[in-house]
C-alpha cells in the first residue's frame, strides 16, 4: 500500500463528515504544490436524517460513525499517514447537532481524530479554491461575465456570486436534500406537493438574493456536487479532465426523465448508493430552479468537491500572489456588504487607507501580526454600516449587522473580531459589562482594543467625510504621536474629531495624538 515519497512528496488524508456519508480521500502532494488522489472511500451514514428531524444524532448513528472512522483509521495506518497529516472536518449536519460536543469527544477519544466543524462561509472558501483551480485553463471570461457558483448539499446550499470576477455575495442557505426530505416529506405526503413547496421556497430565496444582486445578470452557472456531476456524465460534454458542460435543454430533459424513476430505479440505472439516489431528483430540481433565474444557457460542472479545496489548501505553500487574490475577494465581499447597507463608500475606503497607513507606520508600537491587517481593513470599510439602521448608536447597530453577516474568506472567529472593532470605533471604551467583548480570549480582546484605537484616529481624520486629509506621516516624540497631514482645505472639523476620539490611542498605546 505504500507510495514512494520521491523528492520530499508526502501523503495526506482528508475525511469529510457530511449529512449522508463519511468520505475519505488520500492524496500525494508533490513538492511543486500539485497533487494526485491515490485512494478514496465513502460510507453512508444517517447524520442528516437524525439532526434535521430531531436535532440530535442518535446512538445507532453515533456508533455507525465510530465504526466508519475506526475503519478509516486502520487504512491510514496502512498508508503510514500520521495525525499531523490527517485533516477531519464536518459540515452542516454536525454543525447543527445539539449533541455535537458529545459526538466530537467520543470520536476523538476512540479514534484519535480531531474533528474541525467548519462554517458555511469556510465551505464556500474551500469550494471557491477548488473551482478556481479546476477552471484555471477554461476560457470562461470570469473578469468580464458575472458568475454563480452553487453547491446543493444534504443540509445546505452554498452560493457565491461573482461580479466580473469579484465575490459580491456569499450565502449559506438552509436548503438541502436531506433536510427537506426529512422535515417536509412526512407533512406533504406526495412528491408533487414537496416539489411545489421547494419551488416556492427557492423563488423566495431568489427574491432575497435579488436585493443584493440581480440573478438575470449571471452568465456563468457553475454547479458543484456529486448529483450534478452524475448529470454531467450522463448528458454533459467533457471539456477537459477538470470540467464538463451541460446545455440547459439537455439538463431540463434529464431532470424531467428522472421524475418517472423510483429510488430503486436510480440505484440500478446509475449504480449509486441508495442514500445518493434518494436525494438525486430533489438536488437537480434545486439547481434547475436557480438556473432558471439566471441568463445562463448551460451548466459548467467542475470535477471537484470541498475535499479538493481542503487538499489544495494543504498542498500550496504560502504564495503572496494567491494570498493577495484571496484578500481581494474578502475585501470585495466586505464592500458588497457595505453597499447592501448604503454606506458612504468614499469615506469607508478613505478611512481604511488611513487605518492601514497608521498600522504600517506604527508596526513597532502595536506588535500586531500582518494577517490581522486585513481584519482592520475590513472593519474600517464596515465601521459605519450601522447608520443604515439608525445614526444614533450606529456603532452598536454596526456590530450587530457584522456579527450576523457572511463575509467571504473570514471564519466566525475573525468576523467576531471585526464586529467588535466596529463596535468600538466610537463612544465608550470596552467594559467588563460588554458581553461580546469580554467573551473573547484575552489575546483577541487586546487585538480588538489596538485595532479600534487605530480605527478611531483614522475615522477622526475624515470626520467631515470629505477626504480633506489625503495622506499622513507619523512620528513618535516621547509620549506624543505627531501626525503630519497632507491636506487640502480647512481641517478644523478633523482636529475637533481627533480631540474627541484619540482617547483610546492614549489608553491602549500610551501615546497622545497631536495633529500638526
């Protein structure tokens, strides 16, 4: 079972605990960053059925999951893959289970696997990486045409909308094949009622998305998932090893033909597990409904899954170009969120630029890692979105909006950092009575305070929202921070704003800010 590890190549394993199955992939990563799959396994499991019906994973399913993971553990020992190179993650079913902590603890105790329960936005990020890699040679004009990346799963549907290559909307919707089957089939009784209900709910979801982005502007419809890959094998046309296309008319005809097949028929006809066959028609219906809302005339189907995204993230050494591209997508998502709440974009971008200038010039003083620079920029872009709710107390409203938002590329912990920085860009300093702040780990509370202090100064330097102060240079003289502005016109209002908001810089860094 061994694979020769030439020139430093190494083996990694990825285990995906999903709603309908637990899947394992073993890949050989080459020193140049490319990789190839050398083994894979899939075992059906009823996690989604349990969770979406009762909220809990029952004892039988827990035991079944344990046996699958123990079997996978034996396989990995045969490949001589250790815990450091084994990455186990779970998605919506385990994420929503009330007894997930018990499940995770038992699996780790008896198998040694540490399970990372990822959020929908992280699923989006991994899927995006896999899709972009698979379509890197395709001539799809991402920079010119708007695109939708969609994956229908057992518990959720993940969507990314790109405007000329930039992510503007990232959504995780509680629409999935297992969830719908379990929660609704027993109520409606027949498939006709079930599909009618699904159609109405997909249309309602589309109307919500339309508020942020008109779906008719979509030209590239990129569908990810095992169900649509099956459709591509049956009625699609392979373009290369990485992706295929299905003409809309052929896809519609295939979906219509499936209506006449039973689950058993699908199992025998397509040679797929029973659990996959159960949700096949429903999944394709969901793709079809979203496709009808766009102007796309075909489906683009990459031969990838979220597991490919995970392996891809493991295989790539830090590349400044890749990181810069991902950061640009994070910022595009933040700007899109700001536009949703009618923010003053010129002011937000200018405050972000001033914040980064302060961050870079005060690097020796604040000691914050470079990765957190992006979080400061996102917080600066979004600091005023709370005015959409109400100008009075907009820092608190902004914290709420950010806390409950999805920002592409940022996990929930990072979004909590951003939301707290937004909260403290004005008014009171953090207090022990502020639950959202005090519940953060100590290191993150300090990070919030430092970034909020910088943001307050930057915001004050554009208090008039007129970008009068174009740029700044700073120098430290004793306990004073001297700010030399390059400005156009009277900056009296900025001086007044700084006098109001520089207190946090003095409190956190011990420096009094002086605007020259």
